[in-house]
């Protein structure tokens, strides 16, 4: 288990794992993979068949059906009970097999976007280690990993080095705010080789400030405990850092500003601390552990030096050794059951609402039928089977089957044709309902391959020195923070500036993070002095600069001018300070050096994608951390009118920010807040983003989308991943969502209005006739035929009208529609009934029950076939002559209606062949009914916008 492997000092842990700071060799890793097994979670395995069937039984409709079956059995109406049970069994099996297929294809799809980890491995024992990307499934205990912002922690690990590391472990603890993690030696002060170790995993973490050093540079220099400047003094630095982050990311409500401020302070302290203490020896090595909080004990998850699978890096970087993989991880132990599905989306909620209205109806129906029959006709309990059958007739038994089939088909097709991977099936119909799509700019609308365009001094003149300083900062950030992958801007700086940085000695670095919007590096200057290099967003850097009065605004205007030209702008400042005195990163007296500007090309498919989305009635909004002018320019180039660009720093009212097309200078929480405000205003919101700063918004949205190049957590948080570099796939995904929702809505509309009509007609006729209008078995038989025909909706293609706008299913207007058409249907049924009554020997003389039943059975199936064709969303595709699946199913249904009564099976159900003249009757009624339906439909269309 993870924590046993984690006990003891770092050195002991590494020894026990037979590993070292330089990682494993390829051969060792391969051998371990055989013994430890693949690093995958047991929960990802598909559930067994019995479990699936039990889950299908938990559906509320199935439960009601089962109750009705029990009632029938209780009154010894065995036929009805058996038919109901058969219905339940068929729908459960269909559903379970549909889900099984869907799960299998989903698992295959998820495989396609499975992540990798950055691992130090060596070709053989004498080679130096190389960082390489390894599929997460191939990690083994003893592997040494590099972790950076946005990475998912792929196994249980113990930290060897950490820099400003905070981790979100909400999946394990439920606590959503990031927690600080750092290197801690357990027990405190134990030197290497004393062999003690073996502390219980849940021990309160001792408050020992200890240090470790020497991992980085020298392979052998593993001198735990005796690191340079052993953790003296500034012990609360990390604590302050953690608190600051919590303040920022916890609520997302008011007080964010102050949280950000304290985050800055915390970072500053940390840097000061590290620079002053840990790095005094001049070797860029491990960070120093401060005081350990939470000394009152707690679970293993509180252990500051352990990170667990299922969590993700929020900020900072680390190097860590894998202590447990696969089934042995804490995550696997804590989550034997699949993760709780997230709260249902818009479509789910509508279907749920409609279902409950129906279930109430169903439960009311039998008592109502019984009472009416008793009061008006003096009948007793003998009408119960009929009452039950009528209630069964109301159920849309096939709803779960249709929903699963529609969604799974849509998802598979999308993956095959457009490389869009839907990780959570219901997300597909939410995608169809999306009416606002928020997108992040950098990396999503742009290629995130910036190229340096200019290097300007404070007066706007070319000055290569500014670029040089920025590159020095980037170089040492890259070296010291050990980011698994260099940041795109840093890479561009280094490429443009050539080989710089090595002429200095790096002391410390705090990499960029989207809340502070700056990146800081400290290098050794001349004669015991340090130079602090700060790069970042113009406002954030200027805030920390000592500028002459008026210069601040002039420099901001300079940055805005560059941004207006569509460039990304990085401000550069430096400060020179004595080495020993510390180098606080939050000092307010930096010297402003100038600006470096970058050109970041737009993604080639972005403009087309935005145009298609606008065509489909989806409003696009851009939420970015970048400069307002850069954002506005990018929008214009993409053909999107930016209107008045808002900045999240000046929130005003939430509504105004929500109404804007572009919101710039967003922190991660600002993005999530805008999304939440839009949802609260009644929109169904999609969010497309690729970075760590998009994760909160991806989770806050109804549907989160991530491009394939997105960081690990973004991909994990998203419901939909675009596997190809083509943003137009979003348009296709939205259409696929509407397609599936359109079919489901068609099914619901048709089945409910037709069922409702039947029930009303049956009740009325039951009261007017001296016998039951249909035998219970006949009611169930026609219900079964109708259900089977309805499965065709899973394969339908809805008309263009259904694809034009967001697919919303408003329960109110939906139920109104169903009632109106249900009553129309009842009128048609009753008209047939009246004509039948007249035709059979004059008024009130219907005495041939079998003829009546057969005629009504036929009429019922024929009207249902008609409804199937006329009430679907949209119509058959123009020009196509072949009937679609629904056309075929309707034809089949009509054929059964006509042929079953005269057949032997019809005889068994108590029906008989009809005299030829009786076919005229339904013909006339049907014609009139079709006219009425079409007219009502047209009227409804006109009334709806
Ligand atoms: N590595 C970095 N070092 C220093 N400053 C940076 C770095 N990356 C970004 N910045 C600055 O911080 C600003 C905000 O960056 P942030 O990552 O929040 O958003 P973004 O990537 O520009 O946009 P988006 O939110 O659309 O992805 C940038 O405009 C830039 O000025
Ligand atoms: Mg981005």
C-alpha cells in the first residue's frame, strides 16, 4: 500500500523502491511492469451483466411497471402479470446491452485521449537520465516523475523536490481548494542510513523543519537532512502560500481580490525563504521544507510530502518517485465504485421532470378507472386488470433504451467522422442544447506557438537588452522549476534570444501562474548581489515597479498600443539586491526594462468554426487571461465583433460581464464565475479551453470541451475532447447533439401524445359501453407493437428544423403539446368508436364484442403509425425517395394493425376478422385525423418563434 512504501526518509523510500533520483533504467521498468501490473484503475473496467441488469431495474418506470405487475398477480390476473414482466425483462435486456455496447465504445474512445507522464528513465545504468513521455499505464513503482501545472498525478508519489507546489485532491477528499505540498523528511532529522524508518502512515506529521539537498546535480549527493542552510527561520512561508491559494480558488465569490493579493505575498515569502536559506550553497537543488502544518494528525491525504493519483497539480512543479500504481493506489482503494455522476445536464433535467409527471399520472390511473367504473357502471374489482393495462399503456418503457442508443450512436459516429470524443454520454445532448459557447483564446483560438516580434524599451524603441533579460528569466525558470514541458512563451523567448542565461548562476525561480500573472527568477549578480527578473502581464509587472509619476499610465498605453496591433505583450522588470538580504518577489521597487511582443498565429480553422457556430444559433464569447486589446484584435480577425471588451478586474455587475462578447484579464476563477453567471441567467453553456486556467470553467459549464493539445487536467475535466486539430469539429459535435436530442424528443412527443389519447379514449369508452372497450391482453399487445416500432427513432435523422437551433426540451410547453395532441388523438379514437357503434346495428346496439375490439385495435395502430410520421421533429429529408427507418416502422405497425386481428394469434387474443366494410371506417377517420394533425401542427409552428 502506498503509505507503507512512503514511510521513512526520502533516502529510505528510494532504497526500498530500489530506485534513485535518476530514475529507473528501461530494463528495470520493463521488469517491474510485469510484476506490478499495468497502472490502470479497477473502476474503469466495465460492470458485469447482473450488475447492469440490476441498475436497469432501478429506473422509475421499470419500478412502476413492476408494481403494476405485482398488483395484477395479487388479483390472480396471471396473463397481465406475465406480459408486464416480459415487458420489464425486454426493456432491461435491451437497455443493459445498449449500455454495454456504449460503455465499450466509450472505453475505446477514452483510450484515444489517455494521458502520458513525464518520467526520468535511462537507456542503461551508465547513461544519464532523460525526461520522456510515457503512457500512464506503463508507470511502475520507483519511476521518477516530473510534475508541472495542469498535470494529473498519475500514481501515488512521494516528493523528492517541490517548488511552490499546490495540488487539488478534491476527487479524494472532497476539498476543492488546492493544498500546498512540499518535501518533508519523516521522522525529522533522521539521517540517511540509520535504517530506522517505518513510521506509520497516519502519524501526525512532526513539526520538524528539515532540509534535503543534492538530488539534482550530483547523482550520488543524496544527503538527506544536511542540506545547505537547513530550514532555518522562515518556516511559515509555505503555509502562507497555501492559504493565499485557498483564498483565491475556494469560493469564486467576493474576496477573490484579497485572495490574489495574499497569494502574491505568499509566493514572495516562499521565494525569499528559499533564496535566503536553501540555496545558500549555490547549488540549484532541492527546496527546503518549512514547518509542517496540521500537526494534529489526519489522514494520509494531509501528508505534505505525498501526492495521490486522482489529484492534479494546480501550480508549481515537482520531481517525485512513484510509490504505488494501479490497484495499490489510495484512489483505487477509496473508489471501488465508479465516480458519482455529475449533476445531470439541461436535457437530463427536462427528461427527469417529464418522467415524474408521467409517473404520477400512471399511479393515479388505476384507482381512477376503478372508481369511475364502480360509480357509473357498478363494476367491481374485475376491472382491475384493465385499469392496470391502461396504466401500463401510458409508460414510455423504451425511453432509457432510446436515450442510450441515440447517444451512443451519435458519439461513435462523431468519433469516427470528426475525431470528437465524448467521454460522458449525456454530455452529447447537452451539447445539442448549448446556446452559449465560451472559448479561451490562447492555445484554443490561437496556435499557442508564439514568435517574438519585438523587444522595446520603455520609450518604445527597439532594445535587445529587454529580450535578453526576459530570456535569462525564462532559462532559469526552465532550469530550476523543472517544468515537464517549457511554457510556450518561454520557449519563444529562448529561441529568439539564442544561448543566454548560462553566464549567470540561477538561484531560484517561481514559474508563471495565471493568478499572479508573473514569473520570477533570481540569478547571482556581481559580488554577493542577486538580480531578480520578473516577466509577466504589463499591469501585474508595473504594479511592482517603481515608476516616475505619469510613467505608469504611459507604459500601460505603450503596452495597449502593441496589443492593439494583435501582439501578445510581456513586460520585463529587474531588481538588484544584496544576496543575503533575500530577494522578495513582491517588492514594489523593480526597475521597468521594457516590453517583449509576440505574434501568435490564429488557429487556421478558428474563423470557420466560429462562423458555423453562429449559423447554428450558438453565441460565442471569448474569456481570456490576455490583454483586452490583443483579445479584441484576435476576435476581429476571426470575424467576431468584440463589442465593448470587458475586463474581469473591473467586474461591475455580473450581468454586464455576462453580456459582453470578450472578457479579458480573467483569472481562472473569473472564467468560472462568468460561466456560472450565464448558466444562472438560463443559458446552457459550453466551455472550450486548453489550459490550467480553464479547468474551473470547464467544470462549471454544462459541457466542457478541450482540444487534444490541452493539459492533462483540462482534458480530464472536459466532457468532450477534440482529438484532431480542427475546431470546426465543434460545429459537427453540436449538430450530433441536436440530432440525438431531436430523436429523443420525437420519441417522447409521439409516444406520450398517442398513449395519452388512448388512455382517455379507453376510459371514456369504458364508461359508455356495457363491456370493456379492449381486453387487457389486447391493450398490452398493442402497446408492445407500438414500443417496438418506436425503436426506429434511435435511427432516424431529424429534419433540418430540429438542427437549426439549440435543442431544448421545456417540460411545460412539452406537456402542453402532449396534452393537445393527446386529446386530438382521443377525439379520433372516440369518433371511430361512435361510427362503430352506429354501424353495428344502430344506436346503442354494439353487441359483437370481438368485432368491436378488433376494429378498435386496428384503428389504434393505424392512428399511431400516422402520429409517428406526422409528429416527429422536422420531416423526411428533401428529395430522398426511400422511406427512413421511421417510415418503415410506421408501415410495419400499420400492417400489424391490419393483419393481426384476422390471424390465429389475433384469435388467441380474442379478436376476429372484420367485414370488408369496416375498413372504410378507419380509413375515413384516419384521413380526417391526418388533416387535423397537420393543421394543428402548422398552427403550433406559427405560434412558436
Ligand atoms: N510564461 C509566462 N511568463 C510570464 N508571463 C506570462 C507567461 N505566460 C503568460 N504571461 C502573461 O500573463 C498574461 C495572462 O496569461 P494567462 O495564461 O492567464 O492567459 P493567456 O494564456 O494569455 O490567455 P488564455 O486565457 O486565452 O489562454 C499573458 O497575457 C502574458 O502577459
Ligand atoms: Mg489557453
